[in-house]
């Protein structure tokens, strides 16, 4: 199944046309008939009897793009000079760089930034190790760490192939949270070696963002690093997803007039995100959650296809010990959370749910059920896609939650900080604005990261994990004076 044409499969076609009436119309008609979505049309040059244009076209897949190109080549009087894939062009040479914050133009500049002046700063940190947060990039820098074993929907593609995703994550940190981030792609799948390596590089960073590490290894790696490091460790695939899901559900429940502690929630997909979503919903007051994997419901006493995290899940969810497939346990559910694979449920399953059901189908790029299919039968629908309303997108969470944690030099990101972040996201949308197609704010809403950062920081102070005095002008002066 092909998705809607979108910018991720965007092409720029440089074409030479005979400069006569109707030539451009014939070209655009051919693109339209091939299913292409035309964006910009620019004139490159005009010659004797010909005109060269750049046509930007969105396709729905690489194969669809190839069909569009062939359709253009078939138009009489059109020559395709060049085709550029705009996504690949964006990645040429990587998407991030390191730039100095201060100029190096004179001997004085050099002597302060490097030797001999830098030695005084090194000695200050040696005498008072906490000054590393004041006098180095540790103050505002996060490591984005992966082993490339669970990258997007691509699976185990390795650390090198995962690097473009980690670069993108670093861009999002900077753009939305003002946080400097750097990708660390590790060429090992050994949890012990990953923990040792991250522990060894931790002095440089104020926080560790784990990314795209397969379950159940990711749970073990995160827990060990949280125990061994004194800086925040946050597996975004788990907790970022969970925070945004909770925010969306808080607002969705307002629309259907249901309470968190009264609903039945069915979670399909008990991997990293599914487990974290379950944990945060339990913390928020949900009592009846049933998780399903490809073998059916997880319940106390199940012995087949289990592991230690599923054992935990069985002991802490499914209070009525329901058994069967997803199609069985979805009966009477108020909420369906899909963190699995395309096409898991159908209209018949939604009809078995309680009145005014909420469906979050978050498999990407094809959800567990398409919004067009479910529209007539659900009260609120959300997906992980940007081309439908209510996108559950982690970028609503992680830039702000790390911004808040770094601001107060938190030693960890605890459950109270995550709950505060979720409520902050939900509260961006006022009661007057709230409607079934607007339960989470846009990722481009600049208020989100600021609100999440404030709420996270306040929760850190409230729970005693903040290590910096509350920020005031006097505090900054004291820091400089104590150097």
C-alpha cells in the first residue's frame, strides 16, 4: 500500500521544453495523471525556442517516483535533463556540524581558548568537578546513542545506516529545545559493552538519549545506565512516545467524557514503546490495561513466548486475566493503542469496542487501521503520521524534557517529570480549541518545548533531583565569581 505523496519522496526534475503554448500544460497533466503532487515550478533559463524549468514533485514511494519520471519522458517535446532526489540532497555531507561559539582571530583569542589560558580552566574543574557544568559543553549537550538494531520501521540496519536518523534527532534537539546533541552510533550489540562505552564517554555530556535499541535489551541498558550515571538517561522510543500518548489521551478523554481510572485500554505491541506507554498510563491512574503481542493477550500464567519484561507486564496489567487474540480482548475496550504493525485491527474490531472509542494507531508508515476506514466508527483517531490530524510525535516531548533537565542539572528524568511533561503538552490546547481532530499541538508550536521545559524543571525541583539552585541573576554572578 502506497502512502499519500509527501516530501520524503520529493524530486526535482530539470526539464527542457519546446517553448510553445500548451507545452507546460501537457507536462503538468502527465505528472498529475501519474499521481504526482506538483510543488514549485521555476524557470532556469530561456533559449531560442526552448525553456528549461525545474519542477518539484512529491511522490509516495521510490517506485512511484520512477513512474512519474517515465511519464514525463513520454511527453512530446520534453527532455529530462536531470533528476535530483531532494531528500538525498538534504543529507549530502551530513545534516549537522560543530561551530565555535567564540572567534579565533587574534593571538589573545587563541591564548584564552587554548593554551596557555585553558590550563587555568582545567585546574578549576580539577579542584571543583561540578564546574564542568559551568565551563564546558556538558552544560547543554546530549549524546544520542544507538546500536542501530531497531531503526524506525527498518529494524536492525546497523550503526552506520542509523547515523542519518541520529543526525536528524540532533537537529530536532537544537531546533526545538536549543539543546546541542551529537550522534553516537556504536558498533556492538552487546549490552555490557554498550553500557561500558556510554559510561566512559559520559563526562562530556549533560544527558544521554538512547535511541533505536531493540527490546528487551533496551530496558536492561537503560536501567543499568540510570544506576551508574549521575546524569539523565532517557530512552526516547519508550518514554518520549509514552509522554505524548498520555498527553493525547488526557485530551481525548475530555472529548468522550470518560475517566482515566474507569477505561479499558488495549495495547497492541509490547515492545519498548508499548511497555512505557503502559507504565505511564498506570502512573496516571489507569487500572485496566491489557497488552497483546503477536501471540495474543499477556496474562498471569502464560508461559509461551515470554521474557522477563513480559513477565512484569503479566503481573501488573490485565486485572481480569483476559485471554485470546487482540480481536477477543478488544471487546468492551474504550481505548486502543497500536504500537505494532499495519492492519492488525479492522472495522469489526472497532465495533466491538465501547461507545465513543478512542483509537491511536501508531504503526508507521501504515497504521494498524487507516483513518479513512475507522472514521465513521471512532470518536477520536490519532496516528504517527504527519499527513493526518493528531500526530503522536516524540518531538513534542524530548527537546523540552531535556531542556528542563539540563536547566536544573537534574540527575535523572523521573516518572513525575514525565507526567508533568505530558500534562504540559495537553494543556497547550485550551478547552475552546479542543476537538476530535486537535488533541495534541503541532510539532511547530513553539510554546510546546518551553512549556514542557518549565514543567519538567519544576517537577525536578519538587522531587529533589535538581542539583542547581533556582536560576536568578545572582546565581549566575555567583557562578562566575566562584571560578
